[in-house]
């Protein structure tokens, strides 16, 4: 029996070699955000641009504040990975929370722009 290996990218595009598949994924220039807290399992979100990725992280931080939980994030873009938790990006002030925009921009500056 002959077995043929096929590599498939996240969007369903097939490739004959692992290298072609990995190169294709990197060329897609997507931001992948992994999110995990004590109440939810690890899940990921793929976003096409930096502003959408920042908006997603901000929305997650808002949920963290509402649920009084700390969550862990991992941002992956073009082979670079940055890990951080919700307490690094937001501070609680009376009646709401404030996102540290400078720190958020520092996290995204680690990932290259294409």
C-alpha cells in the first residue's frame, strides 16, 4: 500500500511539501492570537490586519475585566511570538479599566510589518 503525504494550510490550500505549506502560511501575513484563562480552554483567532488584532485583544481585556479574571495571550505573526497576560496591558481604575496603549504598541512592534 502506497501512502502519499499532503500538507494543508489553515485555509485549505494543499501542498506537497511541509516547507511550501509553512512558507505559504507565513506569507499570508495574518495575526494569530491565542487566548486562555481559567474559565475557557485555549482558543485562537486569526485576523488579517493589525488594527483588527488590537481590537480583538481589547475586547478580550474588556471581558477579563467584566469577569474578574486574568487571561494569558500569545500573539503570533510572521514566525514571531509574543506572550503576555491581561494584567500587563490593563489597569483597573474606579468603575472601569484602562488599556495601556503604549504597552500594546510595544507588543505589536516585536512582530514585523509586511
